[in-house]
């Protein structure tokens, strides 16, 4: 029985890995679509960055980088692109002159809000036929999954030489 359980668990882990990969792939594509809804010149993770700023308010650039797990140079380039489109503004941190604070501009907040409402409408359409209990359980399981993801260190390949 234990051997069957192990085989079954392995099959379940593989099924979860496959579905998560599909979800992430589609999520990246959807994020790029959402970014272009905010502004036609945006791509990639811009929507996610704007969503974080909408939720967090004014935040240090380094904290934004930490939130997304990217370095200061990467996040600074992305914020600079958003600044050039006047979607975010940057100002010196009054508590630390070496640091910058970034936040949505009025136009950035308006454009993000419009795209966010379109995204919510899409979720309502996709999941509108689900039972409320299923939606609640799905949200709980996704939150649990996201907590687990946050706790696990990045994947590293084993040294084939060692």
C-alpha cells in the first residue's frame, strides 16, 4: 500500500506542477495584456508593479525590488519606464536621502484602476458559475499555496560533478 501511495503522491505532485506551470505561463501572458491595458507602451510585469504600488501606497524603491525578488538596477529601470509615462512619481525619502520613494500618480492610479476593474470582470466571467463555497475554498488553497511558495528557497540544480 505504501508503494502505491508513493506512486499516487508522485502523480499528484506532477499534476500540481503541470497545472501551476500552466497557471504561471498564462499569468505572465495575462499580466502583459493587463500592462498594455494600462498603457500601450507597457509590457511584462508593469501591471504587477502598479498593483503593488496601488496596494502599498508610497514605498521605497528597494522595498519594491525586494517584494518582486529583483535587484535595485532591474526595479529602477522598470520604475524609470513608468516615470517616463507619468504613471508613477519618485521623490527622495525624507528619512534617508540616499533612498527614493515611489508612488502612483493620479493618472497612474486612474489607469491602473480601470485595468483592475476589467481584470475583476474577467474573473467574474471565468468563475461566475462556481459555487460560492468552491470559490472560497479555492481562494483559501491559493493563499496557502502562496504562503508555501514564499517559505521555500529558490530551486537550485545539484552539481553534476559533485
